[in-house]
C-alpha cells in the first residue's frame, strides 16, 4: 500500500536518514513533524474513511451480515461477486461509455468556451464588457432547481431532447468556469502580450500562443470541474433522456435500487463504480490541478 | 501602457471580443437566463405543472408571508449560513497550513483530502446516512466508548447539524485548495521576521497569515454563503423529501423542489420562492463585496 | 452604473413582453380517442424500474405482440426508480409523453385532468369485464367520469414480526397481534420490557393507515377530505401514546420505507409490513433474522386489507390509438399478468387469475404461504390512498402527524390542519 510507504516517516522520525525539510529547505523539528503526521492521519481517516467503509460493504459476501453491531470493518471473505451482479443487472459498460462521452464533451466545450469567453472578459476592451461579465455572475447565482422544466421545454423546441447533445448543452460553458478563466487571464502580466503585439501577432495568435499556454493549470481545474459535474449529474440527464440505451451511469446505477427489494451490497458496489473513475482521474491530474490553483485561478 | 495596447487592439479587430464571448453568452442566455426569466414571470402567476395559469399579481408573495413552511425554510437556510460559513472560512485555512509544507507523502494527503469534493453528493449522502444511522458505524463507536446512541437522523436539530457537518466535510478540500493558492503568495520574509521577533505559531497565524489571506477569506465567505443559502442535496438526502420531523428541517430550495415539482406541482408559487432565493443570494454577494471594499480602503 | 441599470431595464422588458411558456398546451396534434381502427404503427411503452430484473420477460411480450399484429413496432423504455414523477412531468409539459405509460393512480389523476390520459370506459369498454372490479375502479377520478388506466399488477402483504424479540419481551411468539388493540398493547409491552430499546412500529401513520383503521378519508363526492373525524383522532392519539413510550421508533418521524425496513433487518424494530418479496431479502441480508421470522396478516378494522395498484395508461395524444390501446391491454391481460406474477411476487388484477392453483395450493414453503394468504386477502382489498392525494398532500399530512406525535399540537388540531391544507391543495388542483 502506497499509503503506508509514504507515511513511514511517522514511525521513525528520529532516524538519521534523509532530513525532512520544508519548501524553503529548512529542517523541520521532529516533534513538529510527528504532530503534523498525526493530524494528517486524523484528517485522512475523516475524509477517506467513509469511502473505505462503503468499499468494505461492497466486498462483503451474501452470507455476511452487513448490519451486525458492532460493525465489522473488514469483509470476512472479500468477494467481487457484487460487482459481477451489478454488471449482470445493468449494462454498466454501455452506461459508463455514455457518461464518458458526455463528460469528455463537457470537458472540451468548457475548456474551449470558457477560455475564449474568459479571455474576452479579461483582456479585450469593448462596449458591453461589464454587461457580459454581469451576465455570467448572475447566471452563477440562478437557482437551477427552479428552471429545469423550462430548460427541458427549450431543449424540446430545439429537437434535442433524448440526445446526448441535449444532456451536454446547458452546462457546456458554465458561468463559474468562465469567471475562473477570466481571473486566470487577469493575473497574467500584460507585458508578455505587449511584446507579441509589437511583433505583429493578432489577437487569435496572442490568445493561442501566449495567453492560453500560461493558464494550463486553470484549464486543468476547469477540466476536472467539468468532468465531475457531467459525471455526477442525475436529474437533468434523467429528464432529457428517454431512451435507456442513452442513459448515463448515474441514472443507470439508480436501477440498482430495486422496485421490489433493495440490496445494500449492490448499492454499495454501484456507488464505488460511480466514484472510482473520478478518484482515478483526479489522482492522474492532481499535479496539474494543484499547479492550476497556484496560478491564482480562484483568487478574488 | 496596457490601456494603449488594448485600444489599438480594438482598432485592429473590432469584432473579435464578441466572437470570443459569443459561445459562452449564447449558452448562458438560452439555457440559464431565458429559463430564469420565464421563472420570474411564473412567480406572478398561478401556473401549475400541466396548467399554464394566469397572472395573479403579488398573490404568491402574499401567500409566502403566511406560509409557516416558508419561514421555516428561511430560518434553516439562514442558520446554514450562520453555522457553515465560519467553519468553511476557518477550517480549510488550518487544513491548508497543515498540508502546505512539503513533507514526504504530502501530495498523497492533499489529494486524499480532496476526495469528498470529487464524489457526487448523492453518493456522499448515501454513505453518510449509512454511517449516521442509529445502528450505523458512528453510533456503534459512540456506544462502545460509553456515550450511548445518538439520534443523528431523528432529532430536528441534530439532523440539521449533521447535514451541516456533511456540507463542511464535502467543502473542506475545495476551500483548502483556494487557501493553498493564496498561501503560496504570502512572502516568507513576513513569517521569518515575525519568527525572529519571537512570535509563536498562534501569533504568527494572527498577525501574518490572516492579514495576508484576508481577501481570500472574503471570497471563501462569499462563495460558501451563497452555496449555504441554496443548500438542497445534503438536507434532502439526510432528512428525506419531507424535510425531517414535521418538516422542520426544510430549506428554501427544498421547498421550491417540493412545491414545484411533480405532476401536481405549483410552479407559480415555487417560482416565487426561487425568486426570493435569487434576490437574497444577490444581496449577500453585494453585502460581502461591499464590506470587503470598505474594510480594504 | 449606467450599464447595470440598462441591463435591468432590458431584463424587465424581456420579462414583460415574453409570453408565458405554453406548458401543457403544446403538441395538440394528437390522434383521436377512437381505438377501433387497425392496430399498426410504432408505439413507445414506458415502464417504471422493471428493466434490470425483467428484461427478457418484456422483450418476450413485445415480440409476441409484434408477431400477433404485423405492422406494429413497440419501443420499450424503462425509467429508473428515482425521479419518475419529475420525468413524467417534464414529458407531459413538453408534449413528449410516450404512447403507453406505466403509472400509479396518483400519477393518473393529474394527467387525466390535463386531458392527457385516454378514457378507457370509452375507448376500451369491452375489456372492462376482464379485470377485478376493484382494480378497474382504482383508476377512476372523483369529479370526472371515466377510467384512465388499465389495472396492472397488485401488491399487498403480511406483517412480518421478529419472534425472538417477542419472546424476549415475554410475548407469545406464536400469537401475534390480530387487531389494532392487540397491536398497541403488545407494542407497549415490548417497549416497557426492553426499556425503550425495541420499538414495534417504525412508521408514522399514513393516509392508508387511517383508511385501514376505518376512517372516512373523503366525502362521498370526492370534493373534500374528512380524515379529521373522531376515529382519525383516536388513531393518532394512540400513535402518540406509542411514540411517547418509544413503542413507535423515535426515528419514525423521518423514516422512509427503506430505512424502516433496515431497522427491522437490524432487529431494532419488532414488526414491519412487507410482501412476499421481502422474504428473499431477509434470507440474503439478515440470515439470523430469517430464522426467527414470524408472518401474520395485515391488521385492519374494516375487513379489507390495503393494496397497491399499478396501472398502464394510454396517452390521449398518441397518433396510434388502436395500437396503443391494444398493447396496453395485451400487457395487462390475464395471460401476461399471470406469467409476470410467476416471475416476481406480485399479483394479477385480472378476474379469475387469483383462483389459479399457483395462488391456492400450499407446498409447505413460507413463500407460498405468504403468496396464498395475500392472494386470498386481495379479493376484497382496497387501495385506500385516494387518487387525488398528491405528494404535496402526503407531505402536509406527514408533517402535521409529526407535530402531534411531538406534542406540539393536539391530535385533533393536527388533523384539522392537515385536512385544511389538503383541501386547499385539492381546490388548487381544480
């Protein structure tokens, strides 16, 4: 387990081995280090523990009493049987593929659309810029629960109900992301673009070659938010889609709540299937993600 | 000098700003603002899910004043701000300080602390209901240390506080990241100077860190209060669709959902509540920003 | 500043000029209510959370139908458990409702009032005698003439109880309560003997509980609710007594059917209503409990147990009325209901089907015993929940009941308030 390896310094902090230093190269005292790791482990238990409990439930076999008190943390006979049953009950791969399509499209449109709009809001001066900014700010404050039927009616008038395009469209350039990109561009020094301007680069070239590469990290943030949002959404895809072959994973997993009986192990396996890809994706992108945040993407 | 550049840019390509902003504006306009405008219109009608309805003036708003549920919702949504926002302004900052130092394994911890943000709220709700149940994990642990079982999911106030705890739990990682970004920009000389002066960790936190991230704290306060006022999923999943015992845990957005959806939904009345929520959140934003500006100047 | 004022002005302008979205009136291009034409064309059939377990059954039914009526094509779509009402609302408002829809009576009422459900007394009167009269009547709507859905499967069930908890409390595990008075007395004993640790009931009374207790729920015309009568107050007062003694689970005020089922599974609650389906669940999820499970009849003061009814509705705007009616009937006819009932423990609503040996012959297993008892009780079972009782009304009743149990209001005042709120909602439904 990588957890144990990485956390090993806790067990022998006094060992002479490699010195533990902070980001400025100064040595951290052993006592402080121990306190830090203890606190980190406590928070770790609080944040990740609930997920592990769910994972443990999903691995418990049919003969194991999952309601026992006191609870058993580890499955007695771990089995993947519940996952097989999920796959037998619903076409989970088809649903995952649909979710992937929707999430991928959402990532692309959000990255492109909000980068363009964010650049316009941050860098270009024109009549109506403040109105445009205000539009995005107001859009962020609209309570979505109240407008979903009106959104559906619009979608139907466009003939896009029951299509994956219809699922993607309303959130494909989220106001929040536009504002994130705007802030990232605002934090870039003007001088770089100035130089390119003197060299004769037009606005597209400056956007593509200079501004955009400098905010890669923020793009990673937007990408992760967009992916998460599309992957986790339930009510909107449910309302737009009618054809089960187009269903996304969150809707599909809802079939596991039986009409006639509920099986907690199956539901637990379903939730693990829903969360695992996101955690994996985040683990892969986290380096860019933290860098993106470092660019001040979400600063005021 | 910057201004002169952009002025020249405009002369060069007058249409490009709109080209850049157009996709975003179009999508936002068609799928967010237009439906919202029709919600605003509905707020003045007695429209129902399957009946277009007619104009009724301010009748919905008059009814709101006499609707006990509305006041309960307003109370709970306000309480949510009062309890959740301070926690979400302070705790993630402490957490950010904890994960700021590059000690071995810290990337793992940072990512792990972010997991609750990544998981969908439905999954999170399922997990926590499973944990907080009277016979769930947490109560079993409490009983084994002699505290006895606690009705987290049955008492009106405990339910609301449990939902708040879940909101804080899910938000910690998100705001931690925002603080990490801000902390990266705090010049280390400040800390060193304070340390030389003999300031302890607590005093350094108060005199150096807090002032340096003050504007970020305001931002976190604004973002979390808007989100707190619009809280829906956590309470809905934990207290159930009817909002806890006697509906005492209903929040305003839950009330919008309950009155406005389904085949018998009162769309007009629900829209009126939506409108109130919108106005309050806009006011909150303005209030926070204004307070910030006044303090900064 | 001038900019934002201009924006506001623009928004106000849009708001004023914009017509109300024409919800519900859209798509008036539908066909006639005449089902006598040729059965042909493409239709869509929507079910509610049945695909996961019964895919092959429905594929078979559809294939047979298409074979019997060449030139028809049925597209089957299945919706998941959650959000079904939201989905149907959006489709109804947007004019995209499927041709044949699986509905429950409370969904039929608003659809029928909006003119979206076909009146089967006109379009399919000839099939009426094929169904149990009570089941056919369950899709009638007070204040309207006509019947708006074919009855489909029925469900009812016994009361399960935990024999070992009964024994521990000094109650005879072999003589479970038969009447409400027995039930309340046993529940109080249980709570007393276990020091309030074991409750007997896990749910607050719902509208069907009032009905089963013998309360008149609505006036004869179906224009007003009346469950605040002396009998209703009596039931609620009794529940209040149980709640105070912890004989009604303290979490009952926030319980859902799933959570109370789980309480029974974890042996925190001694009794739980259920159906034959639950037996399997007990076996799988709580093998220890299954060894001690006791089964008894649903308690009722009226002599009629409660049943749940599922229906199949025909969209009145379908372009293929003959095919849609034919298919809705096909799915719900005696032959197909019978074969569906053999796949899962539900009950057919067609006349005579309950006389089938499958529902009358014991074979010594618990499953069969439960099935036979339920089938017998179904012959005069009642769907107590009024079709006009909307989700909003359910919430209103639930919240007032909770106030009474908590002692914030007297049972009488709580029921008066609930009736008043429900009547207002009823008026608004028009």
